[in-house]
């Protein structure tokens, strides 16, 4: 599983470098939650650390202006979460219905284009089911795996290109993220295929693409 460790190390270094380079930005998030699970919502990172508590009023609306480091976060209603991207000057109005959470997430205002893309991307990836699960795709024969990896990546890239997103920072990070997702699949496949199929000496073909090239 050496390739997996190398991939994780590279990604962590990249994330650390980006995080250290960030400056705090000022954003505003307002909106309304239908059928809320609690009287508060939260801006969190992927590890569950809370950066901002957002209190709902009596009609389940909210509005908060705060400073935070530019980047990806999760908007959590206490039960489910949706991915959001925050950058300087973003003034978002978010609506959702917890009875159909992912399908109803919608943004308007400055920064809405980037965040609506993230909502669409989440729905697309959810529709893939096991196709995007390493326990499935790492059991496939090499040609079938590469075809699947290329197909999923092409769908993701087509979705990103079809969305007119004004934020150049977001476009760069989103595009890079898609490349890293494919690189990750390519890097873990050889070792994981051998492990899952109990083939200790398994090696990919000479034509197998080098994810780190």
C-alpha cells in the first residue's frame, strides 16, 4: 500500500501549503431552512471542527457576517451537511429543506455559482453509488478500472466546464481537485487490487498510467 501512503502524504502537504497561505476573508451567509433539525446551524471543516455557529430565528431564517480563511467548508444543520466554498466578499443566500436535503440546496448572491456547482457535484457523485467506492473499482480488471476512472473523471470535468463560475480561485482548486481524485484512484489501484483479490505479487501492465508523472 506504499502508493496510497505516498498519495496521502502529497495531498496533506498540498492542503497544508494552501492553508498556511490563506488570509482571513469576510463573508456573509443568510438564508432559510425548512423543517430544521435544531435552532442552529454550523460552518465546519471536513474534520468536524466548528468555525461558526449560526442561530436560526423564529421563522428559521438566519444571517451572519464573519471572517474565516478562504476555502472549502461544510454547512451543517445538526443532522446533514452540504459542501460550501467561502471567499472574500461572498454574500450568499442559502435555502434548503431537510426533508430532501441534498436535492433542495440552493444558493443565490455573490458566490452562488461556485456553491451551486458543489451541490450539483454532490448529487452526481451520490448517483454513482458503488462505482465510486474503492471496494468495487479496485476489484475490477485493469482495463475495466481505467475505463471507469476515465468515465467518472470526464463526467466531473464536463460538469465543472458547464458551470460559468466567476471565482478564479475556486476554478483552480476545483479543477485541481478533480485531477487529485483521479490520481488517488490510479495510485491505490495496484496495491488494493492485489489485496482484495488475494494476489500478493500482482503488478499492473507496463501501459498503466503513472499518477505521479
